[in-house]
C-alpha cells in the first residue's frame, strides 16, 4: 500500500500487509441495449470502469498507521522511538495504490495486480476471544493494472491479540467484554464520472460516521440505563504490549441498543450498539514508525 501524490497514478508500496482474505476486483461490462429497428441483435457499448472490494488483515502495531491515515484524514506525530501518532477527522489524502500478489511468482511476468486511485469506504475493526484484532477495509478506486511482482517487506512484529486489550470503557466504567467492534464509515462520492472517460474523475468524502458494538455479560444496570436515557456514553478501546499500543477514543457516543437477551444456558448477554461522529474520534498509535505519508 502506497500513498499517491496524483489521483490514479500508481505508486510502489510503502507498507505491506499479510492478507486473511480479499475481494478486490475490476468492475466493468459491456452494456447491451435494444433498438426499435433491431428485433434480435442488440447493440453494445462499454460501461463505467472502476475497482472496488475488501481486504482483511490482522492488525500489526507497525505500519497500520498508513491505513488509519487514509481512513480518517488528519495525522500528527510526537516523540522519538517509540513514536506517538494521532489520527483524527480531516480531508482524506488524495488516494493510494494497493498491490496484490495472487501467486505472481508462479505465474510469472507482470502478473501482480495493482489497484490505483483508491480511497477507504469503510474500516471495520473487530476483536473476539482467542483472536487477533482484525481490520476489514472496503475500498473504491479508479483502475486496475498489471505489474511485476514487487519485493514485499512485512512488519516483523506480532499482530495485536485479544489478550493485549488493556482498556475497554463505556462512560468511564471498565467493562469485561467478550467482543468489541468499531467501524469508520466514509461516504465516498463514487459517481464522479464525466463524459469522455470511463474512469472516475476522483472520489472524496460526502459524509462520515462511527458505529460499533460491544458484547458483555449482563451484571449491572449502568449500561442499560445509559441506553434507556440516551445519554452520552464515551467509548475507549486500547490494546498494548507494554511498549506499543493502539487506542480509540470516541468522546461523544450514544447507545442504540442495550437490552439484555436470554437465548440458552449460561450467562445472560448484553450487546451494546453505539454510534457517533467521526470528528469525535481520536485514534492513537504508539510504534516504531517515524512517519506516514
């Protein structure tokens, strides 16, 4: 993944990630249309051309800041080894390129795929018991190209694990959750096509929001009351390994679900759904990367 200085002009990757799965693809077709003078044979023309899809990764402490930068838009850094990066709502960077290796070494030639002119439509983070913190990234982009297989250098650190969760609070109260999710939704302007070109002129963000949910055992009424009263319930999630850390703080959040449900044997579970605005979210990443651009 590498940041483009000009929309749609592909660049080499600056950070590489190992994939859990992906569904990135070129989207285009021949459009068939009937005419009154032709009862059988249809005529065709080409559709719009673009790319889209998802890729899922286990989140490392290093390199992940590039994804946060392209999901939120504004960044800052302080300190030296480790560096403290902060990401907040701001204008999205121009675009980025994604290089995908689908067994290019075996196929040979220019058989690696590159998706150019990309922006992040959504970033969903999820963590469950005995799992990594996973990121599911949905992207839209301008075009697909074939390139020679790049030499990838992956983060050498371990991925963020469920047992590294160090803080999970709702309205300042620590909860013992069994599952946590947080999603950043960017409403991209995906229909910016103009006469004379099949490619998107650009993307850009029309709107944004933050959603998520937490799952915990029903042991007290504090969170239920927050939902019943529709009171502000700030959310904080933090993972750390003693040196590096990743934290999300949503200072204004409202619960949109919070009623315990009984299904079968075992503890009664409580699912807390929440929503807020992107300008109330701060992501803080402490790692060994000096900068992201």
